[in-house]
């Protein structure tokens, strides 16, 4: 008799499954919102501290572009020398 009571108390119904499903969906939504908020905070652009920072950022970008172009010319020159 005790085993019958234990099994009848541990029966899983569709209502219980439905309730657990809605709870888990709510947990997933809350987790998704936390993840998106953290991603936004991580990848937002840094705040400018003034004109000097902006000027140095532009200068750095210009140097990077110049280096890229010079590297491209060197590669093209070496490829041309290979086929001569």
C-alpha cells in the first residue's frame, strides 16, 4: 500500500508539465535579456575624453591605412618579380 501512495504522489500530469514549461520559458527570456544587456555594455564604443583623443584616433587610423597600402605595394612588387 505504501508503494501505491508513493507512486500516486509522484505522478506527473500534463498541467505540471505545462506549468514547468512556462516557468522555463520565463527563465530563458530573463536570461536572454541579461545576455543582450551585457553584450551591449561590452561592445559599446568608449566615451571620448576630448579633442585630443579624437585627433589621435584619426592619426592612428591614417597610419594603419598607410601601412596597409605600403604592404600591398610591396606584395605586388614581389609577385611581379616572381614572374619576370
